[in-house]
C-alpha cells in the first residue's frame, strides 16, 4: 500500500466527493420540497381527485359502541386501573 | 492401490492450506456470533456457512466453486451450482430484489410528516465520500475506494451491489465489514452522539408528527422515484425496486404482491445472497492486509456518517424556530431500524419521557434513499 495525498489527487477524490455530496443533497432536497408541497397540491386537486375515491380500505365501517359495550369498556378500564394501583 | 491413492489426494484434507483453515474458522466464528450473540443472524448465518462451504478445498479439475462458471472450458454445462447462485451477486440481481422487499415493508409516513428531516439522511452520506477519500489516500483504486466508501451508507444490499459492479475482488471483505458494523451500531453510535451533543440538546422535545393521508403515501413512491432518478440515473435499479415495493404496499390493491415481496421473496434472496457472498470470500482475497484496512475504514465511515447527521441537525437548528433534537441526525445512518432505536435509547437516557423513535425513523428511511443515490452517483461517475 502506498499512502499519499497524490493518490487522492490522481483518483479525482475531491471532485468525486464534491459532485457526489451535491447530487445526494440535491436529490433529497428536491424530495423534501416535493413532500412539503404535496398537501397543498392535493388540496388544489381535491375536486378532481377526491380522497374518498382512493380509500380502498377494506375495514368495516365504524360502529358506534352500544350502551352495553360502553359498560364493558368502563369495567375493563376500572380493573386495569386497580391492577396498576397494586390492588 | 493407485486409485485409492488418487482418491486420498483429492480429499479436502490433502488439499487443505493454512488459508483455507483460517477462513473455515472465520466462518465458524460468524455462525457462532450470529446464533449466540444475535449479531445480524439473518445475514451472518448464511454468510458464515457460505464461507465454510467456499473454503473447503477441492481438486482443480472438479467444477465446484463459485468461480467455476460458464466462462470456463466446460461452458454452461461445466459450470458449478454455486456459480449459478453467485450469478445473482455477480450481475447485481439480488440486491435490487432485496430492495423490493425493503420497499414493501417500509413506512415513509414519518418522513412525509416532517420533510425537513429528509436532509439529515442526506447529511449522513458524507460518511460515504469522506471514507472514499481515506481509501484513496491509503492507495486503493477509485473503484475500490468507492466500494469501501459505500459501507458508510450502512446499507448491506447497496454495498454488495456497488462492490459487485466496481470491485468484486473486495466483495467479501466489504460485505462482512458492512454487516458487522450494522450489527455494532448500538456500540459505535452512542459515544459519538454524547460527544457531539449537550445534555440540553438531547432533551429537546419535538412536535408529534402529523397524520399523513393515504393519497400522499401512494403518490410519494412514484414521485420520489422520478425525482431521484432524474437527478441520479445510476440509482435507477435500486430506487426503482425500492419505490416499486413501497407502491405495492401503499396502493392497497396489491397486498398479496407486497406480502410476497416482504416475506417469501426477500427471505429467499437473502438466503441466496448471503450464502453466495460467503462462498465467494476466499483466503487469497480475504486474508490480505487490505481486509484490515477495509475493516478500519468501515468503522470510520460509520463514525463519520453519525457525526455528519448530528452536526447537520445542529446546523439546521440555527435557522429553525421549532428545534430538531440533534440525536435524530444520527439516524440518518440507514441501518433501519437499529439507529433509530439507538436515538430513542440515548434520548431517553437524558429524558425518560422523550419519545424520539418515530422522529428518528424519518432520517432513517431517508438515509436508505440517500445511500442508494450515493451508490448510483459513484457507479455513474466511475463506470463512464
């Protein structure tokens, strides 16, 4: 192995470094700007591309809890609270 | 009697060299560490066992090793099974397929909710280029130096992809170095994080990330791919597969494809990739002084990448009203999700109620993109 700064110069190390870091930063900065602008762009596109049309979710529609369910949830919460209190 | 003598001469015992024995022991050590210490077992078990397989000696006329391929006198019929498996490494097929799986399991929503953290993923890539300079200084060729530098991207498939294209003779040492240091992220990063930040900075709390809509998560992989590859076309292969996998996941209409990509496909390719990399790591290329230099440079690249992300976060804080916890910058080292977990751990040492994990995931996944762009740039520049 030959340790020398001349190796860096001969290999165009500084040029590759400067160009490389510049390109990486440019690419990610452009992505960052795009992401920042995206919510506003989607607001403008809302009339043509409504959010609901793209929600392909397969989840069942939310069902409001019945009175019985609320009592069960409250009982579970109380039990957990007592357990955490060491009861 | 002569037949028996010839057979005995063809056994591994008769062919064994000191280098073969050392490499087999190294393979055994990797398997041991993976199983008993849980050091990146999904990679080190295949790599370690591959090293053992690739270093059992055999008679030269038998076509058994990874390098006994179709370019030999026997053509395709004379090529070994291991060489056919190694095809995926040699011609850069396996790493993009792994990126497909990574994209199908990555959630970019933390990055989408706080886009300025993307720049921390870019800043961490300084480790790649400063290590490249160090490798050049030590006498490596530019292609070798680039392959060594990409270790700082902390991305195994990217390191294997680039070194298979630019410096295949160093592939084994680079792959082992990259995966070893990825496993050592919890050891390497915390001292640097504490050295470069004050206790007050480590206690900075960040605003909870906003909710990201499904449309944003669908549009991002398409737009992100176009933006990155227009800037750096050399990253086409890796980023194309990464963002394609992510689109499979986020579109909501290709769930079985996404499921296959992030489970069966990535597991299959990981097995073949690790095994082939290990089998290609042979004594005559691995047991050199260069390998020690590569391990040293690998450690340096991780340290510089950590420092780069941290210091850039502190620089950004000079201009921001809502401060970033600079620890989050260390997660720009794209060892997903280990470096984000390290940020959470170090942050909680300063403030036990400070939840930094989701914030750290933003530069963590941005670093995956950044390291792929860096690899694309290096490939484009050095192959021309």
